[in-house]
C-alpha cells in the first residue's frame, strides 16, 4: 500500500509490518527516516512515522499488523521540553520513571535522537529487568548510541550485568548496585537511565526513593497519565520534569509481556550447546535463597537461569543449569570463552527460553 501524506501527519504502524519512504521527508521518534530504506516494525511493537513535507510512503502489513493515520504528531510538547532541558546538560544522570505501558523506552529513544543531533558523550542504561531491550530479561545493560535509532534494541551494549530476576522487589540491593556501576563516571557523559514500571505498591515506592537517593540524579523525568508518581517524586529533592505519555501508547497484557520475555531469552539461547563445567575451575555465586550448587541440591537447581561472567563480573552469556554432580555443572548456553564465574538466578527456564517457574 502507498500513502500520500501532507506535512505534519503521522502513520502509526504495529508490527509485523514495514515502511519505506519513497519521497519527501519524515522522522521516526525524532530521528530521520532515510529514503528507500525499508524500516521493519517487529511484532508487538508500534512506531510512529511523522512527515515533515509532502511525502509518499510504502507500507507492507504482516499478519496481525495494523496501521493508523492521524493528523499532527504523537510526540507531546512535554517531550520536547524535556529534550530541550537535556540539550543544556553536558553530563550527569537522568532517570526516567513511570508505570508500565506509558512509553518510557519510547521517550528514551526520542531523547537519544534529539541529543544525537549535536556531538556529545551520551550513554543509555536499560535497567528494566523484566522488559529490557538491551539484553535478555534478568539483566541490565549500558550502551553508547552512535547514530539515530528507532528502538533501544538497535543499540550494541558495551556492558551487561546479570541480576537474575525479572521482579525488582526480589533483587533491590543488587539492582541498585548494578545501576550505580553502569552509570558511574557520570561526570564524563550524560547518562539516561530507563527504569522498570514497578511504582504503585508501598515496596515499589520505597525502592524507587532509595534508588533516586543513592544515584543522586541531575534530573528526574516522570512519565504518567495522572498522579501515579506523586508518592515517589514528592519524597525526593532531585529536579523534576513531568511528561505525559505519547499518543497511541501500546498496552500489553500479562500474557503478551511473558511472550516478549520468552522471545528475549530465546534470542540469547538460540544456537546454544550443552557443556560440562568442572566446578574446580569456576567460581559459583549463589545469591540469597538459592541453595549451594552441589549434587545434594541437584533437583532444586534444575533449569535455573545462570549468568556466565568474565573476571570483572560482566555478563558474557546467559544459560540454563541442567544438572549438577559431585564435580561439575551441566549447562546449556552459547559459547563463552575464558569465563571464570557462574552466577545463579531465580527463574526456571527451558533451553528454548520458556519460563517454567521461580525458585
């Protein structure tokens, strides 16, 4: 299908679908859409393509793909105000806060694209352990954007850390320490930290307040439909900007979120192999509530997700612990050269990435 659009119109595509700009000028989340380059929108994602001039676009919809045409932009004015505030910052930490399904990752992409229009040192830390775009679920990661992007999945991380769970409430201390580590040296660059959507329960409020106080951000960007963030933002002293969600935000059911997680595991487990690791050659870290790795506990440890780490504690691969005997661990993972540490997590997985429970 071909669409002739006037300036300041938007096509919103839900994947699976693709779009190609045939003439004119258009943008995607603040970044330019190149001529004649097909842009893929993957399943369970929605992207806005906004015209700046008269433009012609070719759209191909896959099964369950959808298209919407609106006049104007999906980007709220408050996002532009937030981008303008960040453009004046050369360094520091910026934390994005908000509940699920308000577009925190989309705002992060938009800010990256606006900030990449001027040379600067910019980093992104994706700290949403349940729906991360920079790695498999149960991990957090950091990347330094080098070009315009349409999704955080397009970034190549320079560091990943294994957290081991998809729910922040079980790993609060480890998650905060990991975010602090990945966002260290903030005085040398501007670091945008994308957080999870756990914000409404009393434990979530305490966790977010603790995270903010320990990271001491230069700016907080709150993204919400109403006053959901008031218990958190009203309890901290960091400078704040509130923004509303973009138009046509894509909401997901619990089943869809689980499916996204399992696709995330699968991306990093595909083409894995079974191997036997002598326990005398690796350090094994068992976090709180995880039984020691030995033959006595073999049944309790079956199918636990594991992090395969280098000597500095950064993640090389995720894997699945298949079995344990007296002297060795049987694991499934992609090849990881010269690792010296295995860290056990709390999620049970099949080798195909299907979640089968928690420890």
